C-alpha cells in the first residue's frame, strides 16, 4: 500500500511542476503573437466571440475582413490579404474592398 501512495504522490508532484512551468510559457507565447485580420482562409479563422463562446472556424470567405488569425508579432502587415485596401493583413477589422 505504501508503494502505491508514494507513486501517486510522485506523479502528483511531477504534474504540478509541469503545469506551473507551462503557464509562463503560454503567456510568453501569447505576447509574441498578434491578431491579424483578413488573412485567414474560409473556415480557418481563430476568432473568439467572448467568454463561453467561440466563433473559431466560422469565416464565410477567404480573407474576410472581420475574421482574424493569430500570427507571430510584427508579421501581420506583411501577409497577403487581397480583400484589404493595402493588400496586406490588418491589425484591426476592416470592410473588404469590392
């Protein structure tokens, strides 16, 4: 019985340490990305509509101006977006050009 308790305690300790280490890594990763509007393909956007809801994967068209994708920070305005007035991704939602 003692052997099982020791193994369970060890597993709990290891999982706690790993969970604590993952949190700062996830925060750093989020800080190194930005929302980029108008670069996702149909059904491939990363959008979220608020707590408890999600609209990920709901873009109705390629390069939709109000659908965003998380991209590495600083790269958004270099990504192709034929529906954008500049031809590149935007940091804010936009109305697609005709």
